C-alpha cells in the first residue's frame, strides 16, 4: 500500500506491506511512530535503491494485525538527528 487516504482491507494474521519513498543517501528515512498494540511491525527494509547519488528509494514496512478492527498507522520522514519530521503519513487499515 502506498496511497494515503485509502483503507487497506486485511485478514487477521495476514501480512501486509506499506511502501514509502525515502532518501537514505541524504539521511531521510521513515519511522513508524504510531501503531495499535494489535498491529505488529514484523520487518522494515529498503527494497529499491536509487542508482543516482541522493536519489529516492523505497522503504517497505511489513506488518501483521492480530485482532479485527480499524487501526491507523502513522509514519514520519526525518533524519535521525533532527527532531521534527519533514513529512507525516497516516494510513488506515480495516482488519476482518
């Protein structure tokens, strides 16, 4: 899932992924900053690395939901050494 403002439908126990554009060469990486206890982050990785210096890459977050319900996931794009994010993205999931 890469679209904000849409609802991702998943089954309990089903893995799902959220892909976000990051710029690791410049230090800009996404961080999952808010999630419900019922949703577990199982992995995160950079899956598509840009060939040009300072280019964007795709950062993938793989999660699994353990309980039915509606949940929000919030991500922040920032450098580790900076306090404020340059972007915040919120995704909604519906678990059945």
